């Protein structure tokens, strides 16, 4: 019984995108590991950007800065 947990920031991921992600990851496990899709569990956890840090800084604050090229 495969269990895959995907953590993403909560910032506009649509229901359709999540559906495609679940289908794609499930199919990948079928194709690569020959797993039964009926017993494959995919969980998407959305995390507030205030609760996600990169390089000692909250993602919320990082995203306020202009993007560097």
C-alpha cells in the first residue's frame, strides 16, 4: 500500500490541478513500481506561506520582494 504525501504552499492551486497531481503520481507508481492504484494513497497537504520557511525566512516575506533575474 503506497502512501505519498505532497506538501505545497497554499496559494492558488486549483481542484483540477490537485486532481491531475493525484492521477499522475498514482500512474507513476503503477508504471515504475507496478503498484495497484486501488491501494495507492496520495495526500496533498497545503501549508500557509507563513508556516513555510526557506533560508531562514517565511515564504510570505520572500514573495513580497521583487523577483531577481
